[in-house]
């Protein structure tokens, strides 16, 4: 079986890559969507840069220190498995709006 979906370590310098990504101003953890801090802090905190060859064009992903540690502990396979069990929380537009009672207006003070 091929393991094309599993991110591989980049052949490049991770701090260098982090700095480049920070320069663009938009970096987020691939797994938990955590926001990438400034390059210096990210490097010190232990952010990782990995590559996924899954797509036609290889994409570079960021892994925050928390996810990197979890991944190291669980192993890549188990980590990926758990990710599929728990879908990522995306900010979905909720259909419910806070209701404003029409009769409540005018009673200020
Ligand atoms: Zn993360």
C-alpha cells in the first residue's frame, strides 16, 4: 500500500520555510487550524513544516507544536485515523439568529 497521504518532512530548512510563510501573513495548522504566530515565536515553539504529495501539486502544510507532539506520540497512522473520526470544526454559518422581540423596543433605562 502506498502512503501518499502521509506528510513527509521537507528537505528544506524548517525555520526558513516558517519565515517565508510568515512573510505572506497567512499560516494555519493543517490539523487544528491554529494560527501561526510570528516566525521567531513559531520556530521557538516548535512549529513544523511538512509536505503532502497527495495532490497533483505538492502542497506545504504547517503543523503546530501541539499537533506535532500528538502525532509523534500516536504515530502518523493513528493520528490520521483520529482526525478522520473527529471532523475539523469549521465556522459554519448558523441558520439561527438571535431573536429580537418587537415589543421589547422602547423600554430603555
Ligand atoms: Zn495544530
